[in-house]
C-alpha cells in the first residue's frame, strides 16, 4: 500500500514554518539581483569615480573581502543558533525547539549574510577582465549597502538572541501562539446545543501510515461525504498519535437513507494530515504541553527552579481563562438542512485541565507555591467558566479539598 501524500495545506504550513524558507528566499533573490544588475549595467553609462574602487583589481579585492566576512558571519550565526537550540532542548523542553526555528530575526540574519556573500560572488565572477574597462558601479554600490545592512543586523541579532533565550520570553512566545489559535478556533459565545448522533458505521478506514494528527480537513471530508451520500467520523483528535492500520475514519449511512457507496481509503486518509510531531493549529493542547513540560523540568530535583514553574502556570492560567468562557471547539460539518456530514473528535476543556493542572500539581506536590497557585487558578476559572466547563473544574476542587 503506497503512502498517502500530504495535503497542500499541510505542505504550505510546513514550508512557511521551516527554518530554510527565508534564508533560501534571500539567497535566491540576491543571485537574481546580481545577475540583473550585471546585465543592465552593460547598457548604463554610470560614472566610475567616487568612493568605490576605480580599478578592476580594487573591485576584486573589495568583493573578496566581502565574501570572506559574510561567510564568517554566517558561520557565527549558525553556531550561535545551534547553541541556543541545544540549551533550550536540555534546559527547558525539546518541544520548544520549533519556537527557535520559526524565529524570523534569526532567519533574516542568516539569509542576509548568505545573500550578501552570494551577491558579491556573482558580481566578482562578472567583473570585466580588462584593466581599462568600465566597472559595474551600481553592483558595487549595492554590495556595499548589503554589507552595511549585514553589520547592523548582526548587532541586532546578538541582542535578539540573548532575549529569546530567556525562559520568560520562551513561555510568552508559546502563550502568544496559543492565543492566536484560541481566537481562530474557539469563538466567544454561549454553550452549544447537543450534536446529532450518527448511525452505526458500515465501513472503517484505517490509517495508512503512523503519525500525529496535525490537521483535519473538514472541507475535503464533507465533499467526500456528499459524493458518497454518507456521513464521516474521524476517530482521533488533533494531536493524537495513530499507528498504521489503526481505525482513522468511519463511514455512517444517513438517517433513513440507503447504504452509502464504498468510500476510497486514500481520499479519506489524505484529509487527515499526519506528521512526525505535534503542531499548533487545531491542537491547542500542544501549547499546554509545551508549557507544562517547562514547568515539570523546572520542578525536577536537578533544576529546582520553582519561579520558572510559577511563570509557566501563570501563562497557562491566562489561556485557560480564555477557554473557560468559550464553548468547546467542535470539528463538524452539517448541511443547511441539518444533514450530518462530518464528525471529528475535538479536544476538551477537561483535557486542557489535565495537562495544565493535574500534571503540574503532581510534579510540584512538594512545592507549596505551586499548590497555592493552582488552587487560585481553579477558583478563578470557576468564576468565569460556562456551565459546560464547571463539572471539570469542580471535580478538581473537590478532590483537592478531600
């Protein structure tokens, strides 16, 4: 059985969040700019006197120095980034590495240095051979401008990397990502009505490969359900790990309707994107897992940094308070006439509390500051929670009081 290709959405999301995209774009743009200027200057009569080199030998020396310096800058930036990633992985949590790899300042610094070096290389290769020929003054001026920009960006990068390596900044960055997802996936409103139950399944579609559920494409699944006159149910929730051969999607006949035609396994599986690791998107719980990992690592006997754990719980308190006043997220699609088409299992408020409260309390059971803070969090959540979330909060308060 051949592996299922990833959807276009997941490919674009992976490319946009990758570390190589911005540096590659900068480098490609620099090569195109250098080639374009080299060709265009053959038709331009620009002056050759000024602060730029007035001879081919001087231009070659200048461009060679630029190339050497930019390669050194690039190696230094890469080394600093690797050290920051190693420190974050060992000191905080391996789950926060994506925050460093997605940092646009680091990507822009690396891309600018590469672009400057490649631009200088192309201009150097295009220099005329004769000593009395006209120099590409515009290309040399652009090379000097790129050097000045690289120097300024390098100073700012040193400031930036010392900032992003602080644990408070990492916690705030994870919290900001979670807040964006909450605003997109959890609209403010009253509690939702009960969901129409589906009929017993008549077909089970198994996963074709292992991986964590990154995204459930409701639009693709609903179109597939209409094509086969049925309803589809996605069994795992976003963030769950499935193994090859595990039930992934079930096919249900419509109430009072005939048995649906057989749904192709590949079309159903491709609508559920699987990846090697969890990602924020529909997986809000992954944000809580990152913050909880930081808190648990800080509370371990080897580190014993209660203040960092408190800061992590405070960030999760803000996220939980936003979720407590919003109805639970539902991954479903119904036709305008109420016909059910897609039902996908979504994450629950109880699951968020299990990660943010239960796990941290277990790790910090010997720290009174953690116990007091978590008690305060639960009491505050109860004051703003919708009725559908109150049982999950009250159960933890009652367990604490026993």
